[in-house]
C-alpha cells in the first residue's frame, strides 16, 4: 500500500514539473504571472499530497480493524 501511495505522489510531482514547464513557455517574459501560477500549482500539489496521506492513513486504519 505504501508503494502505491508513493507512486501517486511521484505522479503528482511529475504533473507539477510538466505544468511548471508549460507555464514558463506560455508566459515567457511575464514574471509576475509565472510566479503567481507557480504558487498556485505548488499549492495544489501540496493539497493533493495531504489528501494522498490522509487516504493512506484511513486505509491503514481500516485494515487494522479487520
């Protein structure tokens, strides 16, 4: 189960990397927009990581009850 959780986090980080590249390419020369969008992407990545951790803890608790 921990491997699946880590794989999920890896996929999220890969999506973040791709999003950051797209932002830099699409908003070239507009540093304020780039910084704002990068912060938004990072916030979403952080929230998703927290959600993955919460789901993992919930599943672990469910398995321990059985």
